């Protein structure tokens, strides 16, 4: 097993240095007590050296052109797809401007040192396709990098996927200034990476930055690893309208109906939530076959710069189970664990463990109703939403409000455990009575 990450970015080196070598877990279990498979202990890198490599400049793509070269780049992908055993599409040193690219079974993407796959800043270069956005299956713009039904798909660095999002961000804030009710979808923005209906996916040692919308979005994927990635979008000074504005809705990694995901040794700094679990929204969302649960997710040994939430369940989420956030350092998060409770959606968040967290944040735990753009409907058998078996342990942080929790007749909170918690907290609002069967051991709030 590779126990130490080698990342070109100084921030990534700082991230790894904070935790040192990863210890081999012995007989680890999920929060519900079932065994964690050995798959989650393997952080070794995928080696594709045996496959044929297709360097795009060998096939008529210009690495220093200011022209959008989508068709030429797609032609290289199509050629690699025809190679017996598959092929690796290589972005060498240089900047390659493109619209939406569609990877096919057997293909992979490698971006070499100094190489940059850069997205077009014109939405016309991203076709409208059937896709998944904000807990819905709908027609929307394709991402810069798309892979649907590509088992074994791999993106490797150490180069950069640059979404080139500035013009999209500025237009969003202009729209929002004109119409405060403008939704994310109305702003017409592509994502950086969208991977769907795929198994055994690895994204390793690559920089993924400046996405116009969500940075990485995975839908119905299984056995996914993000290893040593640098995920970034600016959090301020992107528009003269307001210097406090950053890249809107630039979530680092959105997991939408996904199972068995390991996010290890990554750096995340975005102007929205970092790791987000999604799966559907709406009063009848649990009856829609396109929706579903997220389960068996581990986020570990990561460093967070500035983010809205380190781990967010919802708001477009139905059932999340066996989720672990551990051994992370937080530089400046608005929240660490955010359980978004939509009054219009039946939700169940269970068996979530957050442990060994250091740093500083605004609120550590947030459980509150989420009503942005929600549409309640009448449903006689509407299930009561619930959060249960949530464990928070081994915490050493400076916070403004460690316990930002509110009660509601729309959800139930039960079986929370707070253990070995040491926080410097301004609000001092901890109130175990808001939770049924709340266990408190060794909690020190100063």
C-alpha cells in the first residue's frame, strides 16, 4: 500500500504533512457495526502504463491555441476507445481549450505536469443532454469532462482541469442582482466533471479548479476513489458587484446515489459545500426510481481551506447511511457537519461518524430546516424525516457555535453521541435535551 502522498502543490503537501503516514486499520467497522472491506484501505495509485497512450498533440490538437478544440479532442477520445484493451488520452504541457468532452468505455484521461484542460467560457460549447442536477433527472448542460457507463474510468494528474468559470460566476451574480429568486439552473453553467453509471472510478493527483458550477458530480457510481486531489474555486473578489462574492455553487464533490466512496488526502477550498451527499428531492422523491441512497462513504486525511460545509447531507438527499468523516484539519469552514432537513422531502440520515477533527469553524454541527426553493405538496403518508446514530468524537476546535441545532415537527433527532469533545465556543449553546437519547461523554466547552 502507498502510505504517503506525493502532491506537487504546496497546499497538498501541507495536507499530507498534517497527518503523516496512514495506519492500517484493524477490523474496522462502519457506524452500524458491519465490517468495512479492505477496499477502503487501499490508497495505491492506478497504473495505466500498460495501456496505449494517445498524446493529443500527435493528432492535430494545438496546445497553445486560443481556439476551442472540442472536435479534435473528441476525435482522440474516439480513437482511444477503439484501441483493443482501451487507451489513455494524454493532455501534455500546454493549455487546451475545449467544450464538453465525452469519454467512452475503455478510455482514461491523463493530464501531465504543466498540462491544462481548460473549459470554454461560452455555454454554446456545452450541449444540452439528459443528465442529473440538484436531485433531479432533467435536460441540462453537459460538463467539461463526461463519462457515462465507463467502468474503470480514471483521471490522473499532476496537471489541471480548469473550468475557466469567471465569466459564468460574474453572470450569475448579475442575474441574482436583477432577480434575487434566480435559481442555480437558470444561470446556465457547466460542471467540471460529471461521471455517471460507472464502477471502479479513480480520480488521483489532479488539480480540478475554477468550475463554473459544481466541481465534481458523480451519479449512480460505485467503488469510487478520490486520492490526493487539489480542488479549488475562489471564495471572494470574483466580481466588482461585491468583493465578498466568490464562485457560486462550486461544490467540491457531489455524490448522488453513490455507494462505496473513498476520498483520501485531498485539499478542498470552494465557495460552497465540500463533500455533499445527494439523492433526490420533493414530496414524492422516494417513489422516483432515478433517486436513491448514498451509503458507505469515507472522507479521511483531508485538509479544508474555506468551505461552507465540510460534510453536508442534503438538501437534495433521501437516505444516507454509514458515512465517516475522520482525521481532517479545517482552516476556515462555515460548518463541519451540516444535516439539511427539507420539509418537502422524506429524509433519513443515519449512522454518521465524525471524528478526530481539528481547526476552526463557524458552526460545528448544524441541523435545521432547509427551505430554499422547496415545493411542499400534500401527501397523506408522508414519512417523518429522521437523523439517528450520529456520533461526534475526538474533536479539538475553535468555533462560534458548536451546537447549531433546532427542533421541528418535520423531523426527529435520536441516538446522538458526543464523546471527547474539546471546543472553544462563543455561543455555548449545547443542549442535549433537543435530541432523544443523547449520550454525552467528556464534553468540554469553554
